[in-house]
């Protein structure tokens, strides 16, 4: 079944948005855009160029450098592997560092940065066939998306999953700190004045606290199948 639809996936930090978005992209042969990776890449650039220092932004420097920042993706549809490219360099691993994670909420609350990244995200969706995950995709980036999902799960469960993921990569983190950072990021996402994380009226809310990945796939894939059937007038 083929059709060109756009799918928005929003939700809290660490609730598996990118995992399901990649599965959708592979199953339905769509492009995957990780909008969080764009904010992370921007943060990495700002850290490397001392635009952000001790969690404080040098706004003059930011204005001077903003047009030098080019972000792109390379997504392998067959294997579901996404690479984030910052000024022609693959930064997919670097943008997941603790330092970037600690600073990304500050960067993503800055109006000129959001404006630039949202324009780029909208450019990516122009020809449809995109699944994008983030915080403001259904509300701001793709208000007319054909399907919108909002994912959530209890903070303790999300922190436990994230802790296990980071530990399995050999990173020395504590569950307590992972939970603390996650709660802080939730707070920033929900309370920031520009484009906060909200549940849009037409979003399908999925709480995956007690769902396995397979169970979640089943629910989401069946909604997409239904939408595609409708789009194709079956
Ligand atoms: O999804 P993530 O954890 O990789 O996102 C990193 C940060 O970027 C997150 O703390 C919130 C921010 N973000 C945002 O403000 N808007 C988006 N559309 C995506 C992410």
C-alpha cells in the first residue's frame, strides 16, 4: 500500500518516539526526520563555538553565527538508521552526549533558533511522505499532518528505560540523575513560552507505560493502515 502522508509524533522525553518513528519509516517507506536531533546538533555547534557557556547564551555571537549552521539527515530506509549531519559532518553520536543533553533545553527555548529549525523542518515535509518526531510537530511544524500521535509514559519507567540504554552503551550514569534530567526536560518542554509541548485536539494519545514495543507497534500500525486505506479509497 502506498500513499504520501505526513505523520507527526510528539511526546515527552525518552518515551520511544524515535524508535516508533523509524519503524514506521521502514515499514511504510517514508523519510524520517528527528527534530530533536536538529536541536541537539545546534546545541553541539553552540558548545563547540562557545556560543553557550556555563548554560548562558552569548546572543551577539549567536546572531553572527546562525547562518553558518547547516543541518541535514541521511536516513537509510531499509535498516532504519538515521544520521544527523552538521556542516557536512556526521554528529549522530556526539549529539547524544551528556553535555549536549544538559544544554539542549536552553537552546531549544530561543526564538530565532526555533524559527530557523522549524522553517527547515517544514521544508523537509513539502513533498509529504515524512514521519517526524519532536515536541511541536503536530502543533506547529505540521499542523495539517494526516496523522498525529502523542506518546507518553510514567517518568520513572522512561527514566529506567533510558538508564538501561545508556548503561548498555557503557556510559557511567545513575538512575537518579537520569530521572532528574528527564523531569527537568519535561518541565522545560511543557512550560516554555514558545511552542511548548501540548496535546493537540486531533492527536491519538498512547501511554506506553505498560505496553511492549510490539503491542505499541500493533496499535500505531493499525491506525496508519486505516488512514492509508481511507486515503486510497479502499
Ligand atoms: O527528542 P530529544 O530528546 O532528542 O530532543 C532534544 C531536546 O530538543 C528536548 O529536550 C526538547 C527539544 N525539542 C524541541 O524543543 N522541539 C522539538 N520539536 C524537538 C525537540
